[in-house]
């Protein structure tokens, strides 16, 4: 009898438990912009959620990676691109490490990529091609190399933007050089594991997918999509996806053995069925100016059987669209949602707008339902980060952490 009562108590406690996660890399722990965290407070007044801390940031659009009590991002200050680390709970500065000269561009200065925290190592990449491995505890260099000078690549129009992605013992990067269009390095030593292709880089980050029980790493580069065997570097397949100005920016989303890919410049989107060592089949596509999901720079997310994303061109109106992920049918559209970037958590979309609003809306295929909105930032284009029921956001001057517990 006592055992039964104890077991029942355990079940009750488990049912009411909350879940929290680190957010150690671009697009979070699952590489798709979503979180499994629960116990989040997502309603607030016009002042926004409770602010836990605010710290000096800098120019750039790097998102904030959080793991093992550290919040790490890239900023530009004093003419240098710098990796900075803070205590994730208090905002106290832990270390800062210059990794490259500063980068100036008419469409925005500073870093574009997001650090990846992997155990006691941090992997960072500068706009000018410096790929480095740092110690998470103090920011000291373990190894570094310049992808452009090492492999004879040329920087792209708006600067290298791909985040270094770690899987197993390898870190994947996109040099864009002759014979080294894409590459993998041993994460502990920086030794080249393999390189393949002559393709020019674009702006999206690599994504790891599993097909038939085997992993492949997919690179979204200037000419299109390339699937590579991560262990050998063998090219498995390629599929053309040409976008004007080579603006393949958004990282493809792996959805089981499917892949969702989307671009701006009137290209549109498609859902692909991955097949292993041959080009994927097109499940559905919605191409051209009337495409149902035109993700220019902000990745869409998937929730259940639906995609949610900010859709529109760089210089046009941006809408928040809900799309049936199985058929490609537009379900609803919130006109004029504005430029921004989003994540998915607790059945809600959490997004920041370019003008500085923090917004929460339900991820509901029935209709757009806004829950909360507050102006908390200056101009920005950086996706928010959710880790351990704390929300991290930044603009071009500051980094802010909010309590969602």
C-alpha cells in the first residue's frame, strides 16, 4: 500500500514538473529553433517580462549561446570582432577574446554567426573567416585558422555568416574555396578531416539530418543544397537552388527525414524528402513571388503539422504565415508582422521585431492570437535565445536577460 502511494506521488510530481534546457548553438538544442521547456510565463504588460540583467553588447547579429551557466555571443567593439561570455544568471562578465578585425558593411557591421558550446569548448567564426576553438572557462585559444586564407576562398558580399556546427568529433564549416567548398575539422585539434567541392559559400549554416539511420550533413550554399557523408566527406547528392545575389540565408530545417528549405528574392520554399545518397524528392513546393513561405533571413519553425514563419522580401512587407507542413497550403497570414526573428516554445511563438518589440503569439493553426507585446530593445535582427526559463535578446548596443519563470 505504501509503495502504491509512493508511486502515485512520483507520478503526480512528474506530471507537474517543468522542463528546462541549455541553448548551446544556432537554432537551439535541436537545430530547429524550438525548445521543449515548460513552466514559462509568457504573459506580461507593456513593460515586458521581469529583467534579470543587462550588459554591454556591441554591433553584430550573433545570437546568444547558453550552456553550463555561461551565455556566449559575438560582438563588435573598438574595431574588433570579440567573443564575450557572461554568467548566464547574473550577467557578470566572465571573459572576452578578440577573434578577428572588425567588419563594416552597408547592411550592418559586425559578426553574423553564433557560437557553438560543446562541453568545455566553444567554436566561433568571424565574418572574415577566422574559425576558432576557445576554452569555455576562460576564452583562451585551443586552435584557430582562417578559412579564406587557408583554402583560397573569397569573402561573400555581406560577410561569412554560417555558424560552426558540431556533431560528434567534427565541426563543420563553409570555406567556399577551390577544392574546399565545404569542410569538416577535428574539433579538438582543428586538423582538417575532409574538404569537398568548389562551391561558393552562401549565408546559411550546416544542418545534420538522419536518413535511414545514417547521418548526413546538408550545406545550403550559393548554387543550392549539397548532402555529404559526415564521416568520409563523400558528396552524396546535390540539388540546385539558385537565389539572386546568392542570398541562401535561412538554415534548412530537418523534420524527421524531410527537409524544409526557403529563400527570399522571389524564390519561395519547398518540402523535400531526403533519400540518402541521391537527390531528394520534392514533396511540395511553393515558388515565386506568391510563395507561401518566403523566409528572407529569419528561419521558420515547425509545430505539429504546421510551419510558422516571417515571410516576405527584404524591402517589402513581412507577414507572419502559418502553412500546412504536409501540403504547403497557406492556413493564415498575419499581415504586416514586420521584420524579426522567432523561436518556438510551450506551444507559442516568441519573437523580436527589428524595431525592438518582444512578442508572444500562440502557435495555433486556427488563427493568429497575440498574447504579449512590449518594446524592450533598440533596432536589431537577432533571434532570441531561451535557456532554463530565461530569455536572452540583444540589439546593437546591449544584451538583456529576462525571467520567464
